[in-house]
C-alpha cells in the first residue's frame, strides 16, 4: 500500500490508479482507520475536518462518583469514551448494574477496551440498515426505564432524540459534555492532501462521518470549488444530505465500518 501521505502511483497492467480514500475523522481516530483500510488494500490520506479538545473534567469525575446509581450511559462517539474514561478514578470498576450504549462499532470497541463487559454493552443490531439512535432505541426499549437514571456522554451539544425517548419511557435523563468540536488548523501535510483532492477530484473519494465536519470544508479550501466533480462516502443519511447540500456530485451511503467502506469504494464512480 502506498504511504498515506503520498499520491498513489499507476495501477497494475496500465489500469488507472485506485481512488484514494480521504479520511476526515479527528486525528485521534485517523491512524486506526488507516490501519483498518490498509488491511483491506485501500490507499488512504488523512485530512481531519474536526478538531477535538477536552472540556473541564469535573463533570465526568462527578459522574464517575455516582455511576453505580446510573442504569445507562450513552456514549455518542469514541471521543466521548476517551474523555469520559480519562476522568476515571484509579481502580474504579465499571458497575455491574450499569449498561453502556453506543451506535458505532468504533465506540463499542473503545468501551470494550476500557473494560466494559460485553454483556453490558448495547448497540444497534449487526444487520441494522443504519447505525444511529433510531436503530439503538428498539434494543433499549424493552427495558423498564420508569424512574431509572440515564446519562448522555457527548461533545458540546448534540441530538436529543434518544434522550427524549428515554424520558417518554419514564427515565431521568441528564447529559455531560466531555469534549468540544471546532474547525481544525491544518498541518502542511494535511493542506497538501486537501489541495491534491481539490485539484484531482477524479482520483479521490471523501469519507464523511460528520455533517458538522462537512461545513468546515469551504473555509478550509480557501478558494472556489466545483464540488459537483467530487465523490463521497457518507456513514449516515443526514451526513449524505449535508454533502449533497455542499454540492458533492456523487454520494454513496454506507455503514461506518471498514469492510462496508471498502465495498462502497469499489462501486461505480463514473
């Protein structure tokens, strides 16, 4: 596989080179995705479109103190897992009566790595058509939530859909923000990735995993762009809609896991 920072060469037997996948996840998650895609033979470049920074850890520390009283913690992303567990007091185990829920395989794997027992992990079914709160809720809805406490662990703001369903079921729902999202300051290599992608859209496919991240692209580009020539893979319908609003000419919807992304990348783009 070519080095992630360098353009791909010519393909075998005179075929055109494969399109390079542009990974737009935050830097903390990028290398893991590079490794996943490398195992599948997919050439990648890293261009983070979101910057992630921790917030005051005091709310997370307090949440750890009262964790045994919680029936459910919902983690919106791997960043939520990382920053919540960074505030974990030494030697404190995950309570046996507390469920941990999430929608994405990356977040689920992060929770397992932090020692959350698989038996306490809740996520959408493996064959769910989309990985989101709407497909997680049926997994949780069979529980009795009346009078039970649930905590949403997220960034600075987020959707209230799942919290609203829990409240309707009688749960007492609270939320804490453990990180903030912002537009990134690109490094020179990252700026090079962006310029190459804009100059040769036919040689690249964007992987979008955040609608907010897409909003940062016009300012980062710093020049007029004909997005109708661009191709993208989106990991949720709302993200695909945002890419289409930007003007991206060809958007494919797929699940946020490496195998699904690799399969989508093989689809017709011309």
